[in-house]
C-alpha cells in the first residue's frame, strides 16, 4: 500500500513538472524556471534541472538570479560537473559576497575541485558572515576531517546537522567521521539516518 502511494505521488510530481515545463517554455518566466529546477532536482532529473536553473538566471531580479545560480551550482556538484560548479560559484560569490550560504557554496565547489586549503579559508569566511550557516559548518567539518581533527570535525558536523536536520550529506559526513574514529555502530546509525532523511 505504501509503495503504491509513493508511486502515485511520484507520478503526480512528474505530471506537475511536465505542466510547468510547458508553461515556463511558453512564458519564459524565470520564477517558473526556478521552481521547475527545484522540482526536477527533487525527482533526481539533474540535467533537466540544470537547464531550468540556467534559464532562471536570465532575469533582472537580483534575488532570483542568486537563488537560481545557487541551484545551478548545487546541481552541477551533484552530477560531478566540477568545472561548471566552480565557474558558477565564483560568479555567485561575486553577486552575493555577504551571503554566507553563497560563499559556502563557493567553498563546496573549491573542495570538489580538490582545492582543499582554499576551500577551508572560504568556509571560514562564510562562518564569519553567519555562524549559523549549516553549509559553512558542514564545510568546516570536511576540512577538519581531512587533517584528521576528528573530534572537532564531529562537533562541527553535529552543529551543521542541528541547523539542517534533513540534509543527507551531513549524515554521510558524520558516518565517515565515526568510521575514521572506529565507532562503527554509530557510523551505521548515521548512514541509516542519511537514507531516512532522503525519503
């Protein structure tokens, strides 16, 4: 029964996406493109989401442009388009230099490109802008993990999780930290929570 409900909800979401695609294509409305990008991303249709976010960045509304570019960066990171993510994140950081989450996304792009020292400095900048940024705390946790400061990394990852309890990436990071600490039961719990958060 539960599976049938999940299938019905997925079908309804796909039908909704199709209707929004048609409306957005005909109207060229950036806000609709942005909403479409979010829906497609939720449905793991990342290539199509990337295209919708790209169209949404072609707006005169600065706030919408920033949100759309952030969606584009997150999507590019998900499909391992690291060069695109870094290029777009650099633009995003220029457009929103005081937005901690935008700065943290730039850090994520640098991290994905293997620029670990540079990304750590960017995460610190984001935290200076907003100590309550879950993405900046998550980034700091990854940076601390990479230099084997596992207790501090775990503290940061748990702080990030308290700020964003539905972010599966944070659960995965906590699981990785616990594994490196040889606390395998807790690692398994975190991995289980990661999958639960995605439902």
